[in-house]
């Protein structure tokens, strides 16, 4: 079967993709009733139900999840003996986050002279909703049917982190069971570079409190001999990094390297808004530091603000240390190592308490298997170049839930959200060539995957 027919079908479907994405972007589907009326999410979910029913999925319906949001699910059987793919995306979006900085209306798809389509959610993740629709429409047009079993799950509260779908999955195991799970809420490492995201860092956090006095005391009368817990905290926190900025926690090996795509330092500097002349930290490459190593960050310290400061030694001081955990490492063990590391460095016999402030394990996606091979071939054929792999520094707890619930499934992350999309920022946009390119890759993947099973 020819790729060209699919490619030209997708070209022909891009007008519909644009008008559909425009309709979907117009729903202010921020899944927080404090920010937008819940009717906006309801209307977006109804739109998704209608669109995937029209493309030929069956039993497309909304279900309430424990956080009060609705997910949308549906399915279509494949030819006898073919495996099933679960396609994931989400219809809720981030709020505008800086309405004044938008150069076009937040909730209106706007095409600019650079050819990109602007508006909240055009990429994350409504662009991926439309990409799935385009891939399925093209398969229907060209082949008349789907080449393998398809299941769909569209989340309604991903951006809120309230875990509705994470709770729904283990309660609806058969509804969503699949051989391969495509978490389509990621993107190429750069525009036009076919990319699979293969791992996500985990995270852990510890609150450390140091106390030396019963109450704050005048620094003129007592300073010099009375132990200052703020100075002690500075010493303790300073031990988390060496002079080059490497994270140095006793017992945690921090020499991991990333074997996939390189993240060029100059592009990282721009993406991370690092000021001219200021150094990047750590001894590894940017990819090593982001995707293969531990990274400790002091995310909060409780001390008087400068404006409210008086000449006093504080009775106590509290800080929260967050630790990103690379794939292959254990977040629970890393938490214990972090606490032991901090405990050993508390000076002057100050009273110290350590509280765990939440953790999530890292995630390792598929690196081989029939689904992986079929998607890799699809991405490479669509883009005409070799696929690369990257990690993601943040975590997506749903991936771990999928892995625990379906330990035999291959789980893969990709999508239309390349770095220029500015997701979670003002002036979010999508490049329609990525919608077309990923839709073709996905359609080819589904074809390859169904065909491989037929041959086996
Ligand atoms: Zn997203």
C-alpha cells in the first residue's frame, strides 16, 4: 500500500484540520471552575465525542473521573488477529498565563505570516487531538478501514494534575487495555526531526527544618554565640552541589549519560532564558544533565523576607529540596539517600526534622518491540530521516499508571509539541506541517503494526 496516497489524503485533510482545530481552540477548556465555567470543558468533550464518532470509532462516550472531569473513550476493532493500540491525548488546556503578552486572541486560532497557527491549546494538546483525527480520517479514506484495533482515551484534566484519569485507568482496566499505548502529549526535539520521547524523570521532595532556639533572639545581644539556623541551612544546602554545579548526594551515582539526541547548549540557553555570560552547570552535556542525571533544586526556604527582616537570630529555618530522579533509578531510595545526606551535614547539634513531600518514580518507555519498530518506521518514512530519541525532564504520572496497569504494553510518547510551540506560555502555536507529519507517521505506524501481526 502506498505511502503517497496517505500523504496526499492528509494534505487534502489539512483544511478540515484547521477549521476543526479552530472550533476546538474556541472552547476555554481550563479544567478549573475557578477560572472558566465547567460548560466550556463539557462542550469541548462533546465536540471530541462527535468528531471521533464521525471518523468511525464505536461507543464514543464521556465518563466522569474521580476528580470531576470527564474523559472521552471509544474503540474500533481491527482485522482478526491484529493487536490493539490505545491513542491518548487531552482536551483540557492551560490558562492564558499572561493575557497581556498574547499577540493574538488566546481562544481564537490565528494563522500568522510564519505559517503557524496560534492560540491556547493549538499544540498542547488539541493539536494532537486533531492529529489523531487526521490520521484516522486518512486511513478511512485510503484503506476504507483501520488496519489494527484502535482504542481512544482523551483526558479532561491533564493540566490540573488532579489525577482524574490516573484513578480511572485502574478502575477500567478492560476498557482501555491495549498492546501498545501511545501517549501523544509530546513532540519532536526540533521542527521536522522525528522524535520518540523514551523516558521521563521522576521526582522526590524533602522538607528539612532546623531549630536551635525557643524563639527568635536579638542578634546584637546574642549573635555570635547563639546558633543561627539560617546559616546552618545555607551550609547544609550548599552540600547539594559541587563548585561546577553537579548534584552531589552521598550514595547517588550522578555520572549517567544520554545516548539519544543531543540538546545543543545554545538552543538550551535560549529555551531556558539563561542570561548572556552566565554559565550552564554540571559536568555533562545538556542531554545528560536533563535526562540521565539527578538534579537537586532548593524550591523554597522559610525565612523572613528582606522587607520584613529585623535584627534577630531566627529560632528555626525550613527549606524544601526537590530532587529529579533519572530513569533506571528508584525515587524511594533516592529520597532516603537525600535525607541521610542532609542529616549528616547538620552542624552544631541543631534539632533537625525531615519530611517527605511527595515523590513519583521515573518512567522508561519502550525501546524495542513490534510497536516500537512500527512507529519508528512510520516516523522515518513520514519525515524522510532517521528517528531520534529524547528524554523529558518533567514527569507524567499517567505513564507510570499505564505501566503498572498494563505491564506488557509498549508505551511510547510523541506528538506535535516541538519546542517552538511554547506550550504552557503566552503565544502558544503549532506548525501545521507537524500536524501533517505526525498524522502521516501515526497512520503508517498503525498500518505497519497491523501488517506485522498479519505476517507473524
Ligand atoms: Zn499536554
